[in-house]
């Protein structure tokens, strides 16, 4: 038995149950590592269009102009680096920013400089650029590269938007070949099955994982924009 605490009041029943839980957590960790290894071993994905996005100044406080176009291939800053795109639910039928996407992106803003050591990372939304940037200013997202998808089919093609403009959150990873071809490597969606509608990417935020450590768990907790 491995104990992580030295509290004198821990009963034999508690210690036994805690040991069973520790072993189950080890099994879960090893299964996650097996899944991650299978993800890394995926064969080359399909080539994708060089989608066009629009963005404003890197400094949010500099206003929303000038606006410039940038392509998917131009989002790669160096050879051999993957590109991670978070599809933010805002725009078209999603007339207000998604609270859950906002929670995730609050966290990404805090760790973006760490992600940048290994990968390029951007936030893409269907919303018009000024609306997206104003929401970013309200949240203090000073470390993130924000893109509007404009008229492109990027979100539809990657499954984060349906034909009517209904939005969904998604995380997509792309690679770029030596000849400049951009390929889709992997996408994670919250909807994994008929009975799994919001759990597919919850590992990408620590909030639910921390709540899962408490006696009440996550229950039906949902983020709000006023926090």
C-alpha cells in the first residue's frame, strides 16, 4: 500500500478504499497513455484546403483595424510544428459567446505561452471579428491569436458547424508537409456518441477535473459568462 497522507485519523476501511482507488487511477492513467499513443500513431491525414481567415492587430487594445487575411498554412510559424485550432462557439446561430468555450479560453490565455514552445495555437470563431475581439477584451485574452472564419467553410468542414449555422466546440490539429501541404491530423469533439454530448473534450480544461475530486463531483455545474 502506498499512502500519500500521514493523518492519524484515517480508518482501516478508508485506507483500504483509498488504495483500491489509487490502483484504479493508475489503470485509468495507463489507458489514457495507450489512447494517446494510438492518436500519435495515426497515419497521415487528408490534405485540406488553405482556408482563409481574417484577424486584427495582435494587441487587442490597438482596436480592430487594420484587418488582414491569413491562410491556414500561414498559421504555421516554423517547419515541424503542429497547429492547434480551438473552434469557439460564437457567430451565426450562436448569437452570444458560449460560456463553456469562454471558460476553456480563459484557461488557454493563461497557458498559451507554454503551448507556444511546442505548437502553434489559435482561436477561430464564426463571429465577426469586432464582436470576437470585444469579447476577448472583456475577458482579458491578451495572449491569444484570434481569427474570424469569415466566409470560409472551415468550421463546417471540420464538424464544428452544421449547414444551418449551429455551432459546436471542437479542437483540431493540423500538420504541414515539407512541400507546404497542410493535413488534418486529429479533431476532438464534445459529442462522442448519442449519450455523450459534452464530455468529449472536458479533459482540455482542469475545472471539471478539480470538481471531480470533490465529494459532490461536477454534478450539473455549468459555467457562466459573468464569472
